[in-house]
């Protein structure tokens, strides 16, 4: 599986610019024979609370562009953007997955709004995990702050070979990002693909990239710096089965009950 990780330097609240650049990166991924291209959380706007300006229909401009370029370049696409909620008073921080034909095969809403930035005031939380298939690779996805909650990763671990995490994770806590990605790969014995942005957002927050692919043993097989927007990692998804057969740790998991 050959994956393009796009550490997009997101233009603040400028969908036109970000969507144009997304297509250019998708073309590059196609030219470099990638199977999947992954963009960060809220890739088309940045991590903004200005939902009245940036929220859109789930099948609106951003969704249409992603579907179109997935089909045009025969590539699977994973990306996050801001969607309108039913009541329209709050948005939804979502991730979408398109297959090579441009079909929407999965949609996920961030489970844990980031309270330190008052995200819960502007965005509705999701309620469900998702599992989807990319070219035969069973996968799941989470968004940014979800990474701090290992129980949701455990909920999908036995059924997946790869877990994607898309984010706007700041430089001030980047060591947490890297450590948690590695831990989730080791404890769940699967590939973990974390894609973070670079650059400075409209609030003056700096993001250093540090995108990674960790294998089921915690080995870092792909690592991004704070300058490059495009990197490629490659791995064999079936290695997951080999490592789980050799070290069947997941089979020993127990469900415990609290005692009063």
C-alpha cells in the first residue's frame, strides 16, 4: 500500500485556494503511483470556529471536488472538512473517504471536540466509530483529539489493519502526538497513519507537520518534517496478520467490570 501524506499549509478559511492545491497534490500522488492520498483535519479551511462562514453541505463544494479528483486520478482519498449539522446552529468536524471511482465509502464525525479551544461550543460530537475497506485493507479513522482516547481505538482494533488519524496538532504538544501515534500502533498491532498540517493558522498557532506511519511494532516507517507538504510511505497491510499471529496479544484482551 503506497500512501501520500499531505501536510498541507492550509490557507486560512480559503476553500478556493486549498481545494485547488488539493487537486494539484492529488495529481502528484497519481503520478507517483500512490494508492491513497490523505489530507489533514479541516484541510479546506483550517481549524476555525467560524462555522457560519466555513460550514457547508456534506455533499457540497468540498465533497464534490474530492469525489471528482478521486475518480479523475483513480486514487482513494481521505480528508477532513466542516459540514453543516441538521439544526445548523453547530457544525460537524468530519472525515470522508472516497474510493478510486469517486464513491463515498465512509464518513466519520470527530468523537471528542477539543474543549481547550471550545470546539464543543461550535461542533457537535460524533457517536460512532467506522470501519471501511481501501483496496482490500480494512481501516478506520479518527480525528485529532480522538487520539488521546485509547478506548475508541480498542473498539476497532481487532477488525482493522490500519487506522488513519488526521489532525491540526500544534507544535506545543507535538511530542504527545508522536508518542500517542506510536502507542496506538503498538497496543493495537496495526499500522497507524497520522497526517498533520504545517504552517501557521489564522489564530497564530504553529503546526510542525510530524506526520508519521508507524507499523504494528511501533517502527516509524515514514516521517514528515515542518517544511515538506508531501511525503510518501509504503507498507504491506498483511504484515498485521503476521505480527498478530506471532504475538497474539489482542486475543488476551479482557473486558473488566467496576466493583462497587
